[in-house]
C-alpha cells in the first residue's frame, strides 16, 4: 500500500537518506525535501511518486538546473515550458518525470518532481 514518507515517530531520517530515496533525480545542495508533502513508492533508481522540494534557487535558476542536470541522471527531455509555473517533462526507460517549478519568494522556489510509469502504447 502507498504511504507517505515522513520523519515522525521514533526514528529520524537524515537529508542524505531522503536524497538517496530519490536516487535518480538531482537535488541541489541547500534544497530541502518536504517529507509531509512527498510520496515515495519503492526507492533508489526505480522509485515512483512525488518529491516536493523547497529550493534556495529562484525560478529561472531552478529551471536551468533541472534542464541541465536531469540528463546527467539519464533522463531525456520530452518538453519544457518556462512561465509563471514552469513545467519540464522527461522520460527514462519505463518512467516519466514531470518537474513543476513555482515561485517561492524573491530568491526561492517550490519544486515538485512527479515520477510515474509510462503508459504502454498498443
């Protein structure tokens, strides 16, 4: 059954452990994962779900970062739109990743990376 990743309870999850759970997407240094809003199914390089990040980068820098860095993790760009809410779409093997970037203030942004299985065409 799906469950939310969280840090409540007796065990503490470190930022490094969280980053390893989302192993095949880039997370910039200084960015933090909002575990209460994130959903992780599986882990490592076959995870699916959603990683919600609070970024120290502004929207333009975050857009450029994901446009460049996703390829380093083996993702191929499908499409990208830079606007008030920017969206980049990538594919890798049997999965698709959608990166949504919204402004979070003067020098920050909110980033949501959703990874799901790609539908097979018949």
